[in-house]
């Protein structure tokens, strides 16, 4: 017969290892990072007509995100080649221009090609907050990450590169 383990057998021995009384942290694992505050402004850079060609497209593309993340107070969408600009709804703005050099919150870059365009560095230098970038291939994602980390060596990586399981299967 297999030995049975009780939950008590899985608990570490000794007092909790944490600065707060009555808080439990496993002694062999580092303490978890502090929770990240939810930013209220999300900025999308590199949008085109497929993402933001008109108000209906913007609502279709970004509406589910806004419903999923109710803490968003403002969504700013930037793209050099957008056919229109302006306020789409109460908290969504579309800009027919490149990304401004200052800002904070979460910045989402659609297929930026950081590895091939050093001009991105200027746009990113004055920003505060989190940056998420998409890429067409894993190789491009790795090259973008290498470029970004070369420009900003003190930046802390919060999430590793991962494949989009809902991405296009066409190569």
C-alpha cells in the first residue's frame, strides 16, 4: 500500500519566514513579489486600419478588453496610417500620429520590430509603466526583447515570451 500524506506533513517545520506576524511563506521559496497596481491608462501603438479603421472597428477590437479590464479609465490608440482620429467613446481616443515620447500606464506595441527600428528607443525613453509587445514569430519576439533590454538594461522582465495560441496559423 502507498503511504498516505496528511496536509500537516506537507507544511514546513519551524516558524513562518516573513516580516508580518501570522503570514506564511514557505522557507524554501522566495517571497512572492508585491502585487502590481492596476494602471488606468492603456496605450496601443502601431495600430492600423485593421485594428482601428473606423469607430465600429475600434469598438469591436478593443471593446472586449475594456469589458475584461474595468480599471481602464482611458485607452489611447496611436497609428501613423490610421484613416481617422478622435474620441471613439467616452474613454477611447484614436490618434493619427506616432506615439508621443512621454506617458505612463501600460503600453502595448503591435509588431513593433524594435530590433530593426532604433527610433522606437526615443519613443520609449520617457515612458513609465509596463510595455507589452507582440511579434509575428518567436524569433522576432526574441530579437525585440534583446533590443529592448539593450536599450534599458535596468528594466525588469515581468513575463517571459510566450506563443499566442489564438494567433494566425499562416506563415
